[in-house]
């Protein structure tokens, strides 16, 4: 009987403790002038609900508090902004009390000297160094030929197979980048790098809890192993002969062995390489996978895309690569990429951090708080994109949407992704060889998740057969 009475008492005590903790955390952040909102639990905040419910959590909070509200996400007090005009103001006014504000886990794992984390003059010269890797001349003579050669090989043996397009595009994005960065072909080092890199990616969106078995701990350990591998590559390049040092890859250019006026330290080079790999991997692989999905579901779009690429192949021998002029002519393919990125929402938003108390939208945001510029809802605004849930690449051709003020698929202001054209070139080349060689159908109706990453938890399987 006593034990029976004890259980309700324990439950009541636990409820009181939880309520007290929640109340204490709300009082802790009850400062004058802050936006409305809730802060959740001490330390953890509302991170669990945010990562688990994603867009539903954000929409519920907006319904209660409006499009500008406070929360506590990924270990930091955060203001979420869903207003397009405020978002544009924040992105276009870096340096005026705002700097990059990526979560602790991402800073620790990608490196504090990566281009996404630095600002001011440091960001300027790092951006210059990265943009020098993708000039029109380098695209023509170095980048496109390597991408073309890689995609031919990667797609060479898919006929009459059931493939997991998610795994294939992940492998494609990483290995293509490794070839661009350091001239690495598939081999033992690539395999070792791949295993560590997948752990690193998982750790970037996690609470920074340094305990064995956590995604953060595994990701940070993977970073150390990747840094060791990249440092060995740099040392090998420096110890080789002068002729061997001058290679047409990104590592050679960033090291200054090729012509590059933007000189970086070894630590800066390593952080940039990790960031290039990370950002390209996430966007290129996911956009390629979702393009395959949307093309399968929209045969009229696939017909138009295939027509564009078949016209490019006319008069070319099978071994002839894509030229820069042909890449530039892929207007419909570019529209398919933009529409895929919009509808799937590959990137949900960006983070900024305040360097001083500042007033935004009539509220005072304290120094050190993060602002989550949540751009996801812009992608589904019917005023910008009529019938927003329809997959309609033609909208990008008819309305010049790439130049409108709210085009934030690749960031905004001085933070627009410097690897944008490189990523588009990889996806265009992948689609070129995929749709001109193969037809496909889905197998199994695999489930898709849209937050915090777009992914198929059990894979996305397709049956591939020859088109010709």
C-alpha cells in the first residue's frame, strides 16, 4: 500500500520540479524589450522540439507569438525571424552589429577559421581565395573537364540495377569534391576519408555535449582525423619536387604553389577545404537526389530536360565532354536545380550573432544572442511563387526570379555561397549523363524527411535501365 501511494507522490514531485525548471528558465530570460516566445529547459532549451518537429515547431511558435520570436536552440538564446523584409535587412547589413552566428557544434567541427564563421577583412580575403578557384578560365580548363570525367565513370554501370540514389549522390558529391580539391582518385585514403566525413556531417547539427557516443563527440573526433589526413597531404605536396607541386587542383592553388594572391595559413587552408567539402556535399548530393525524385514524379519536366541535353549531345562523339558554352546554355536545367532547391528547401535558413545590444523590429536583441534568419517560408510564399507546392521550373525562366530581392537559396549579401557555380556545374553534369543514358522508376515508395536535413531514412531506391 505504501509503495502504491509512493508512485503518485514521485510523479507529483517530478512534475513540480519540471515546472519549476521551466519557470526559472523563463524568468532568467525575461528582459525588457525582448521579443515574445518561450525558452524551454535550462541548457537544452527547445532544441529537441526544434530538431524533432522542425517546421511544425516554427509554425506553432509563429501562430502564438508572430513572425519574430525568441527561443533557445542548439545551446544558445536565439531570435527566430520569419519576416522577408527583416531577413533581407539582416543579411544585407553584416558588420553593423551582426556577424556569423553558427552553433557551437558547427564551429568546433568545421573549424573557427572557415569562411562561414569569420567576418570583416578576414572573410573578404578568404572569399577572394575561394572565388579564385572557380574563375571562368578555371571552369573551362580545369573544373569542368574533371567533373565531366568523374561523372562519366560514376554513372557508367547503373544499367539494369536497383540503386539507392541517396547513397549514390552522397558518394558522388564527396568523391567529386575530393578530386577537385586534391586530385584524389578512389582508393584507400578516399574510403577512410569518406567514413570519417559522414560522422563529421552528423555532428554539425547537435548539442555540443562532449560525452562518448554523442553525435558531437563522434563528429569532433572525425574532424581531428580528417585534419590529420589533410595536413599529411599538404606536407606531402610541400616535400615533393617543384614540378609535382604545381598541380591543377584547389589544394595547390590555396597553398600558393599556383598563382594566387590570397595567401592562407595551413590551418586556414584545412578549414576552408573542410567547409568546401561540407557545403558542397550537403547541397549537391541532396539537390541531385531530389531532382531525380521530382523528375520521376513530373514526366513533362523530365521530357523538357532530356530534350535540352539531347540537343547538346547532337553532333558530339560519345567521349566528347561538356564545354563551358554548353554548360552556360543549360537554362532549363538551371531552372530545375533552383526549383528543386526551393521546393525541397535544402537550406532552411542562416544564423547571425549580435556583437552588441541592437534594436530590430522594435525589440532589443542582447549582445551575444543569435538570430535565425528562417528563409524556408519564403520558398512557399504564393505572392512570390504562385501555386508554390507545384514543381514548376518554368517559373524561373519567365519571371527572372534569380534576380529578385528574396532569392536566398544560396545565401545573401556578401555571404552568397562562393561555390554556387561549382555546385551547379556538378549537378548539371550529373543530370546530363543520367537523363541521356538512363530511364528509371522508383522502387518501394521510400519515405522522405524534410528537417533538419532533407533525407530518406531508409534510402531512395530506383530501378535503372538504358534509355537508348
